[in-house]
C-alpha cells in the first residue's frame, strides 16, 4: 500500500512538472509569427501588399494596416501620408462593411516595398510586438469574436486613418498608436485591449478637436509657428 501511494505521488509530481514545463514556454502571438513569416519571405523575394494578404488571410486586414501606419511613429518624408493612410482607410472601410476577405486594387496590391524599407518596417514592427506580447492575449472573447465588434474596430481605424491623413503637423504618432493597438487587439482576439483602444480613440478625437478649435480661434497661429 505504501509503495502504491509512493508511485501515485511520484506520477502526480511528474504530471505537475510537465504542466509547469508547458506553461513556462513563452507564448508566441499570431502577430509575431506573421511578421517572422514575412521577414522570411522578404529574404527570398520582394514583398508586395498582395503577398501579405495572400499569406495572412483574414488577419491580413490588421497586419497590412499595421505595416502601413507603423512608419508614422517616426519622422517621415512628406507625401507618404496620403497613399499609406488612404490604403489603410480602404481596408478599414471593408471591415466596417463586414468583409472578412480583404481586397485591394491590382495596382496597389502589386506595389513592391523597397527591400530596405520593408526590412526596417518589419524589424520595427517586431520590436513593437515584443512589447505588446507582454500586455496582450486572447481574453474577453465574447466581445472580441462578435461580428459587430469587427465592424466597430473597422470604424475606429477608419476614423483614425482620416485623422492621420489630415494636414495637422506633428500629430501623426497619435492616430498611429490607436490604429496599431486596434490592429493587434483584432489579430489576437483581445477584447480588453479593444475596449482600451476605444477609449484611446476617444481621447485622440478630443485632442484633434482641441487643436481644430484652437486653430479656428487663431487661424494665423499655425503659419506663425512654422514661419
């Protein structure tokens, strides 16, 4: 009997060890895996938006949107906000309409990212992902998986893309952060992060409203700042 109890305890201890070992492995996000695959693809041949959409299916909405807006976290040469923000807006409007398969005009889908530029974007996105891995995971899935949530995410991204395109200097990072959070939350089915992103979208809207009101009160203020 004592021998049986000893074997049972030993077996149970082994199971607990196995469970701890499994749980100790770091959780890799779908987002991380997608970026890793794209970097591998980029090392073999040029990368197009069509390639990304083909490889990532439904997640392509959020992944392409994240790739398009990420550069605006940093100083960018003029002229890119319109094309990148416009493509982001085109994809997000499809989300509002409930589409699950992204579509882009052939000319945009066949656009090849310059290899050095794409490499920088993907590596920066990977750094951002390392931070996000610590705060995001699948949770509040009843909210995250709801069809209306998908549309609401698209609506918020569309609005933030409009703010990104708007000709207000030095404000690009604000809508970019909101879009990135929504994109990652959508990919990872993180309902809590989605709700936080809605609040952030509201705060960004208030910020732009305040800036717009200030410019309306003092229309000569902006030219004076950049004179």
